[in-house]
C-alpha cells in the first residue's frame, strides 16, 4: 500500500469500528452513517458491504440492502453468508420463491451450513410447505445439536400445526436464542421440572402483556398440578387476574427483589413452560377452552350505557396498531385502511387503540366524515381494567394482533383478529384456523400477501355485515 492507501485504510477501519459499536447497541442509523463513511474510503471491502446491508435490512430498506449485497457478491461470489443475506432481503420483501433459490444455492455450495438449512425452513413456511420446513429444521439440528435457533423455529412451527407435545418441549430452547424478547427472572430457585409438580411454584410472565394474558389462560389447569401458585405479572393485570383466579397469588418484579421473597417456593418457571409441564395436547386444550376473564360488572354496565346513549346501534370496538418492538409494523395497519369497515351502516365505532390517537381520529373525521368514539378519561394503555370493561361493553370487536385481541378472546366477546401473512404472525394464531383455537369467540382473518391488508379488511367488512 502507498502512504495514501494506508491513510484511507486507517480511516475506513476507524469508521468500521465505530459502526460495530453502534450495531452492538442496535443504533442502526448511527451504524449506517459510519459504515457509509467507511465504504467511501474503501468501496470494495466485503465486510463493510455486508454489515451495511444488514443494517439496512434491520431498517426494512430491503432494496437498498440488496444493492450492497450484490456488489459484495461480485467480490466474493461463493460467500454463503452473503447469499443467505440476499435471500433474507427477498424473504422480507415477500419474494419467497427467490429467497428459497438463494438459500438452496448456499446449500449446494456448503451442504453442512446449518444456518442455510435454518433459513430454508423459515422460507418454506410462508410457501406452506410445512413438512419440508420441519425436515430443514431437523437437518439444521442434526448438523448442530446445540442450535437453539433451529429448535426454537421448529417449536414455533410445531405449535402452529397444533403439535403441542413436541412444540412446547422444543420451546424450552427459547432462552438460548439471541433475539428472544423475554426477560428472564434472575433467581437461584431451581427451574420447575416434572418432579416439581405438586409443590409451591413461582411462575413469572416473560414477554408482552398480550402474552401474559394468553398464558394466564393455562392457570386454571395449573391449579390442579401445584399445591400453591404465585405469578409475577404486570401490575396493570393484577386486579383482573385476581378476579379470574382467586386461588392464585400475584406479585410484581419489585417484590421479587425483596429479601426472603423466594424462601416460600420450591421451584420457579416462566409461565409459557406450563404448556410443557402440563403436557398439553390438542384434545386437552379443546375441552378446557372457555372465557376466563371477567370485567368489573358495574364499570362495564356504566360504559355500556354511555356507548348506547346516542342510539341503539351495534357497538363495535376497534384497534389497529401494535407497538411490539420487533414485529409491531407487520402486525399493524393504518386507521384509514379500515374505511370499508367504518362505512358499514348500523354500527357505532369506539376506540380501543392505546397510545395517542387523537390526531388520527380527527384526520379521519375531517377527511372521510367518519366518526370513532373515544371514551373520555379512559387511558386504555395504563388502565387495562378499564379497557376490559370497555371491550365487554362492546357488541363486537375488530382488532389486529395485540393485547386487545387477547382480552377480547379471554372475555369470550365476539370479535375478529387480523393476523399478518408471515412476519409478526405469533404461533397461537396458527396457520389455517377459521376460528381461534385458543379463543373460540374470535374469528381469524389472515393477511393474504405481505404488507397489504386490503383484501383482509374487505373480508372483515363482509363478516361484520353478517354479524349485524
């Protein structure tokens, strides 16, 4: 290298090092800035191109990511990681056939590449080639018997296909998956195993509030398996869960940090382990499914009077957005996309969406002359007890996959849930079910193509016409 080339290399290396720090802390925009600077000094460095494409993928800028991946492949055409990442861009864009082609190209080059087999399995699911997907995950595990991501993805597919026995067993691997969003409880208490049944157990909620509600539906059966149960749950749910399960004690994580808290327990487990510990299978779940949450009756009656005071129309609750960190965008739609639903005659719509929605509601009223009621003084994010009462006061609920869907189903309220095509589809909405297996009062409408809710919303509108 000449002196000038040495200087350019050092500058490129410095920016690249800064970028890696930003990537470690998930600061994607800062990482992109540093990587672009590094790329400017050394445009043919494969590691810079690869990381820049990965950062762009995290920002869902798939077309831009593909440009850098294609350039990197011209420099290193047999690099399996580059080909896999190019497949990821195709998959994220909904081009699953092309993604599969890229993945199988890697397998031809490196047949023992466990990551390629894992990706192959993930791509085959939206193509509805489920048996082949299971074979791919199994092959990845055969190549790497400690491959947590492969066990986890296999578990999710098995659970989606109602294979609960194997699915919940493999789901135990979730805590070893790098990007798993659950927050483990730090305790020296032993993990609950089969031999722990019958003792005093500390269960703890591990994911979002919607999942807390979902898994709490297993508590009724868990009460027969343990002498005593305490559940660490979101404090916003305590009054609701106490009403549903008076024989169970509830705590929050602050209490769990106090001295002596753990002395009364024999073991502990994240609440989703109940599916494995109770040996759930499809018939067992089917006979046990019934509403398990109940509103504050007086509050629900008061809200019902308020909602129907302007007329005798059918009241429809509406929620359209999820704030899930990883998949919120995939699970959400825009309020204006619901126009075919909102233009239904004979319905009064009420807001169930948490967060600041005033601007959206006003824009809808101004542009489309469509009105959605909002109950004054009710913060549906912090006052979940109030949200439960409001859902119960509705005649029907339309919602995307969020806490609202879980509360509606747990109450046994008639409603429907809009489920995303692939990314963001949680396993318990399953794959082909017309009605929710876990929440029998919920009709399930699946998105028929990525990033497009139009057909799904028209189906919901037609269903509402039948409901009326």
